[in-house]
């Protein structure tokens, strides 16, 4: 997408989303995963769920290849750009770029605990500097008309008091931020890897619920550990929205029911077969543009999870020996293998049922 393109289809999608609450349900920004190919695939499953980019640093945008970092497909709306940075002037300049490119929101990362991010003086370590975050939020709000949101943790290191996150939210809200996406774990800045930071610090949903009670005028979105649709529905009784991360990526078919259940509208996905057929068209477009289909296909490998033959289907799509083949040829091979195994399973179950009747 170019800097000056907008699009009626994107605007229509935003209007529908706004009528239900734009932040009611979203897929988390995930580094190396939620690129434009991933987000395009997710749009085959849900039209209404808010999608986020991977985190992009202000330095990468201001000094790097802007189209590479910012281009996206119109079908991705509603879509938000997540920024990593702390210098207010840089954040404002990047927010302007996001608005020019057509993003629907800019989100500031105050939750990533990795050492690399800390060395850049942004991410979760910014929770210790709420004044700086407030300055950045104000600078971005003054620069653009699209929403500026903040994603953060409930605490850092051993600071576990509710007062810490309450005061952080209060100070940032005073600068004009109205939407807070709260990962309901502390971020340990020392001693844990990013993966461990998603698993070791305990989840404390009650602190996020308390934030909503204390700041009823704000939009509070809960993130962290949510897997099932019933869990999403339960949390929506306490907060304004839920953000789902790795569950959505690894079990994408779950998203096929989200539009109907959580937004009251029909979703785009009628069957896994239909989604796969639509995805193949996108893969062919990538090849026609000179890009290997493998860059995009990796994001769809969970489509058939839980179904007979899914493992073999994934193996074929991931096998290096097939990567130079025509995408349709690989698709036929994968489908035939999956269907063959499914038929074997059905035959085995039929024999077992027949034996049980004897």
C-alpha cells in the first residue's frame, strides 16, 4: 500500500468495527510472526478482529526502508502499527508516517522485556518512567488524529502492588491516552528470557479488572494466557476487550467463529477448504510478484490442526524439497496426503463401531 492510498473497503470495515467497540477482540503484536502475510491470512478467518503489526522501532522507520516496514494490504483493516521507542519527537514523526500510510491506530510498546529492547530504552522498562511515556503519548496525539494506545504489563521485576500500575495508567491517561492493553503479568527485566516472561510471572487478571473499575471512562483490554472462546467471553464481563496472542497464531481456525460470537456478524470463513483455496490465490499473487510462497505459507501451517492428516499436510508444506515447486502442485500433494490419512482414520473408526455392535 502506498503512502497516499486509503480505500472504501477499509473505511467500511472500520465503521462496522467501531459500532461494536474496536478493541473488543484483537490479535497481539508478535515479533517475526504478525507480518502482513500473517495478517492477510487472519483476514480470511475474521473481518472484525483488530490486528496489530510486529513491533517496529522508531529508528527503523526514520532511518530505514519505510515501505518495507509500513506497507500492508487493504484487507487488513482494522490494523494498528505498534511502535517501539521513547523519544517524543521520534514517536510523533513515526505516528505521522503511520497515519499517512493509512493505519487505524498507533500503539506504544511498554511491555516487551527483552534485553535488546531495554538497551534501546523502550519496552517494559518504560513503566519505570511514566513521565516520559506521557510525553511521548502527548506528542503523538498532537501530531495525528488516529487513536494512540499503550500496551504494558501490570508491573516490573518484583513490584507487584496494584498502586504501581494504577499510577502508571493514571499518569498516561492524563496525557490523553484512552486505551490501555494490559498484559496481566509482571515483566522481569533481569533473569528471564522473553519466553519465560510469558510463562513464569503469574497471571493476575484481578488487577486488570480493578483498573477497569477504577478508570471506567478508559478502554481497558486484557492480554495474557487467554485460550478458549469461553475464556474470552468470561473476561469480556470485566473489561472492554481481550487480546489473544500465540493461541490465535497456532490455532487459527478458532478465529473463524469470532465474528459471529463476539461481533454478531457473519465471518468470512465457511470451511477450512474454502480458506485454503483463498489462501492459495494469495500465494500465487506473491509468486507472480517475484516473492517465494514460503514466506507467507509459514503463517498458515496451523489451519488443519486437530483434523486427521493435519500433521502430514504441515510436513509437506514445510518440506524443503517442495519449496521450488509450483504452489498448486504442492497444494495437491498436501491435500491428497491429508485426505488419504483422513479416509484411513474414518475407515478405522467405522470398523471399530461395527465391531462394537457385534
